[in-house]
C-alpha cells in the first residue's frame, strides 16, 4: 500500500476533470473512431477507414437516388472524392465536418437504411488529416472550407458555380498519426468492387479505372471463383432488403462475405451467423437428412447482403453487425433470413435438380473426408501433447497467460487479440534473435526445423501426419476453423536468400492449400528485414533494397561502411528489435480479385517446370535491369 506521504498521487478533485473538444478527443483516441492505425499493410488499417467514411456518404446519396457516379483520385498521399449527389446544404458545410453528432442521418425518414448513423465519419477524417478540404456544389452555388488537423484555417464565402451538384472532399492523412503509411492498390480495389456489388449500376472511378457491377452479388462470386473450380452454377436469390449468392468449390474452409446497408462487414455479425444457420437448416430440410453443419458448409463460397433500419454495429468502424432485428417492431434477422432461404433456396433446388445433386455430392465428400481423418486426428493430437509444443516449438507471448486474456471484457480481449503476432522462422540463430528482441507481451515465435514439405496437391491428411504442420496448426489453434485463431498476424520470417524464399513459398502453399481463409481474411504477412546497413561514425541507416542503399550512401558520403545481411541470424537482437517494433515492415500476402488458389498453386508449386522457368528468367532480367539503373 502506498505511503501516506504519497497521497497526492491519488488526489481526485476539480483539477482532475478534463474536457476535450471533438477534435482533441479524436486525435487523442483515434482507435475509438477508426479502429487500428497501421501503415496500410492491412485492409482494416485506419487510412482505408478514412476513405470509407467519405465514400459512405457518397453511397448513401446514391441509395437515396441522387448521383450515379463517384470519382476518386489518389496521388501519393492525397485523396480526393467527388460525388454527384445533392451536395451538403451550404450553410452547414463547416458544421457537418467539424461538429460532432451533426448530420442528416438522425432524420430516419431521410436515411432509413443508411450506414453512417453516428454523426462521426467525416469529422474523424478531418481531425486525423494534415489537410482537409470540403467543397459543396448546390443549385448553382458553392461553399468551401479548409482545415488542418481539424482546425478551420479558411472559411470561404459562398460563390457562384457552374459545377454539377455534389460534394468534393480532399484530404491528406496525418503522417504523425499514420506512420510510414502507404496505400495498397489491391485493398482499394476490393473496397471499391464491394461498393459496386452492393449498388448495381453505380459507377466508381479510381484514377480513371472504372468499377461497375450489373448483377450484384452474382458478379462478386463470379470474381471470387473459377468456372472450372465451382461444383455448380452460382445460385443467385433476391428479395426485399436481402440478396444472396451461393456456390461450392474444392477449397477447404468457408468463404462467406456479408454486407449490411452497403457496408462490408469483415467481422461478420448477426446477419452472417443467421445465414450460416439458415443455410444448414434449409439443406437438411430439403434432403430430409441430418447432415453435420460442418459438412454442409465445407468449401462454401457465399455472399449475403441485407438492409436493416438503423443498424447497430459493435464498433464505429462498422465491421461487425450487432442488430437483432430488421427494423423496430419487425422480424428478427434470424427469422427474416431463415424464412427467405427456406422459401427461395428450397424452391430453387426443386427447380434445379442438377444443382441439388451437386450439393449433395459435395456434402457427402466432406463427410467421407471428415470420417477418414477422425482416427488420424486423434493420434496427431496425442503426438502434439507428447511433443510438449510450448517448450519445443513455440515461444508464446504473455497475452495468452494473463487474466485479461480470459476476462469477461469481450471488447478488451478482442482489442488485445488484434495486436498479437506469431513469427514463423527457420533455424536456431534466426529464432533466437527474434525471441530475444520481441515484445514478449504480444509477439510469439514458432521455430521450423528445416524446409517444410511441399504440400501442393496433397489432402488434409498430411497436416496430421506431418509433425511440423500438425504442431503449427495446434499453435495457431485453427484445426476447427478461424474462430479460435490465437494470433491476428501470422508473419513468415525467413532469410532474404534463395532458401529463405523457398521456405516462404512452402509456407504460403501450406496456408493456401489447407487454411485459405487465413490469407483471404488478411492474417498472413512476410517480414521485411533490411538487406544492408550503411553507417559512418555519426549515423547508421538500415536499407531494405538497393535504391535505399544508394540513397543512404549519398546521404552519408565519405565512403561509409556497408554491411550486407545474408540471414536473420546475422542481425543482432539489439538491431532486430528495431525491425519488429513500431517501425515493422510487413508485406501482406494478398489474393487479388480473380486469383484462384488452385491455379496459383499449380503454376508456382506444380510440375510446369519449363513455363515457370521462363517466367523466372524473364522477371529476373527485369529486376537486374532495374538494379543497374538504381531503381530497385
């Protein structure tokens, strides 16, 4: 207990109470408004949320029947978004982007099924931007306001304008909040396609690239699957305030995309769970057989979109729906989705017996595979226990052993889970360096023993028979799906040489072959570590490529000392701490729209040796040319 002389440390009086204005609070607690900050290497990083918050307003205007096009331009770090809706009422332009809880969406008649209901969106963008400009065009007039970090710096007078009605927002994210940030095109691409799938006919341009969908969720699944891989033609069903698309392929796991009011709910929620349950019940009822739910949903690729009145999300970033009902006094989401599938899907299957037969065969195949694995899984689990996983292969992080990890505060547990990382590395020296320099609270290390098996084309049986894979799936806790995933970020950390690159490929093959949802849900990364250290007596610069090395040499001059790191084990723990801390550089493993897993694996890990060899030679030549030019 503290000594009496320290009582001032616990004084609680009028001076203890602080009042922050809207801007100060957003900048002090940005995570409350836009989720995690990040540098752009993950799709839910804050810089993408900033774009979404502006776009959501454009989409809401489109949903109300105003504006069929949105123009976006991103140059370096500057973002501009122009819609052609009604435009913000000119007298409220400043208030709408700088006064919390100000907006039109509190009028439920005007925005019955809108996304952004909290009056926060563009205020957060404004407060977290070095520069923010909003311009409204309305009925032949315009109004402009400019801000810096949420502070109004120029309030223009209303003026005449010949521009079409709508709103133009320009912002530059604050680089003191979003350190070393960069936009990844694939994430922007996915974001915009999802908006189009949910709003058939809407046209979006990003740097002059056109995005438009005519068939909604049917187009989404068409891009997510390969015609040669699906077991039957995509089922596409539409009703009032609901749209569904369904098929099965040959991949492991479930791939379900869920949306509410045009918002992609990456974390699912009540509507996604209702769909999963309703699909199982409808299939059981149709075939009059009590199939295992896991067998019915194995290899499913589906999308469900609903519109509900005044949706309730579990966070400001709107990634998980919490609403239980379609509208006040209306049906529960569970019954609404269940009744829709019970009628429409059942009717579809009766009208399309070939599709019904294909679904039945897929379910029975999953059933056979599950039963064949049952005995092997039991033996593998026993081996994992005997291997003493936590001492032999895994150096865990303290998060998993604290009271907080098992506490009752669900939000606190979820937030802490998002910060957990596991490094998968090979060799004692590399794993030793990472282990000594890691943050023991949130970073774990899993050590591989030599090169893992190339598992392309093998069945899931190998996951249990191969000790390395079996122990890894137990460390990640993904045997029964991603619900129990212990680490949010799975980072492959290998040497930047030929052997290291090969290990990366083998590990990515393992994840894509057996646990593709880990990649699809953006949990897998490659650790980037410096290739060079350039230093003189005054300064040390770590460089990740040839271009950075040349810039460092130019900066330091006088023939600095240059060290080429050949492996992770050559980097001291003291140095390594810099590269896996706040300034960590992660390269996400991304499946682009239109990429199909089995095609990718066949090309890179299959037996098409000559074709792959020609590809490597051609790209190696390009890389060497860039190095010679000092570009790469």
